[in-house]
C-alpha cells in the first residue's frame, strides 16, 4: 500500500510540474506578444528597412544649392525658422538655406507625415500611434495615442490636434498644448477630416451624407467647455481645408466650392468651381484655388481676398501645377515658369525654369524647386 501511495504522489508531482511549466510557457508567450505589440512600429520599421530602398540625400553647394535625393522614396519639405526640414522614410533632415546639413534625426514611423508652423515641425505615423514635435535645435517631445492616428494638425502657437480611431465612436479628437500636455478630448459621432485652431478652441469639419450627396458641416468648440458653440448648415462639398479668420469666421475650401462663414457659423458667401480642383493655399486672410480642365488643357486661378466679393479669376492655356500664397502674393507653378500675382490679378513677375518640378517653396529671395529626385534653389529675381 505504501508503494502504491508513493507512485500516486509521484504522478501528482509530475502532473503539477507539467502544469507549472505549461503555465510559465503561456505567460512567457503573452509577455512576448505584449512586448512585440508595444514595439510594433519600431519592429515593422526595421523589417521595412530590409526590403525597402531608402533616401540618400546629397547636397551640392558649389554655386546654387542642389539637394539630390536617391532611393526612389517619397519626401516632404517645408521651411521652419528659415531652415529646410526634409522628412524622408527614416530620417528628418534639417538644412540651412545654403545647403549645409544642420542635423539628421532618425524616426521609426511608417507612413510618416509632417506638418509645420513658423518654428516647429509635427511628425506623425499615419495609422500608427506615435507623434513628435521638433524644433531646429532638438526634438521637443514625443507622445503616444491609444488608437491609430488618422491625421494631426499643428497650430501656429504649437498646439497639436490628433484625430484617432475610436472603438465606440466615429473618431476621437485629442488636443495637446505647446508642451505636449493633454488638455482636451472629445468623442465624435461624425468623422472629422480637418481642424483649425481659434483663440480658445478650434473649429473642425465633419463628413456626412444628405439626400445621397456628400456634405460638410463645420462645428466650433472651446477647450474650457463641453458644449458645441455653433454648427453650420450642411455644405454639399468635401472640405479639403478649413481656415480660421481674424474676425472669428472661417473660410472653407472644398473639392467643388469655397465658402465664407461668420463667427456664428452663418453662411456669408459661397463660390462654386467650374473646373476640377488641382491645388490650393491660404495665408493671412488671402486664399488661392487652382482648377484645371483636362480636356481643354487649361487652368483657372481663383484669388480670394475677402468674404464680400467674388474671387478674381485668371485663365491659362496650360495645365498649371501648384500655388503658394505668401502674404499678399501668390506664386503659380506653370509649365516652365513661376508666375507671381497680386490679389488684384496683376502679374508681378515671371521666372523661367528649365527642369520639371512638382512644387515650389519660396523663402526670402530664393525659390526652392521640389522635383522627384532633387530640390534645387534658384534666385527669385532670375539672377
């Protein structure tokens, strides 16, 4: 009987040992899965690095500044504090106006997108959960979100609006102050597609449908209140960008029309396009909308100065590419030239360029021409 009891006890000890080992293996697997999930953006970035060509930037500063970009990757360039910020697949490069490399900062964001203001750059991972804010001197801070990021916006004062997915709502709006501190959250029943900051809050555009048509609704909120301040009537267009005006009103650029609203959300004026939207820009109460007609190979430039008058319309027998608004001037990238116009429609200058470029950035007395594999600096006066 004693031998039988010893056998039973030995089997029970062996069973408990197997159960303990199995439990430890399951716990280790769960822990490893959690670690992989928390580091997924870095790990996926490293996997992409093995199979994806990366940008190699080379600056030539003999004479005019020329930045060559090899590797066949997308890039985004903007000026911050008179320095050129170039966001590529794995790095944020910062160059002086003469092409001198100031800094190169690695990031681990897949599908990285950059937004800038006068002295900061916001970089976020589309469909990821990370974003960061950089100045010309250093990375200021980096934050995480619980849900994947749909888009993010940087205000002139350094506030950041992050719109993420939500488990129970269409999306979530999250606001951070200039130091990266969370100050406001809002769960939204409609999908947001743009945000513009006001003095004490923001306005945002939502996408919906009415009578089988796509509509945009603009709403205004304050960060110190939970109630919505005002809501506009539905506008039958897809809002591309909403801009706040100095008097508290807003200017909406849609894919088929543009509209002005006052500080109470009441429609003041609306203009419907006669072509396909190609590009647009807005700065200091001035807006420019570029339309194109593919069949006729023609373009139309609309110049918006205020809410009380119809925009000035300029016609071109070419397919223009982009517009860039700076103060009281608009720069139009036409075929083989850059045209400068005042907002009364007068052409101020025209600069002929040789190569094919897709976008222009003007900073000081120079144009920076952005092409597929290069960024070239030319004197705006043509000298």
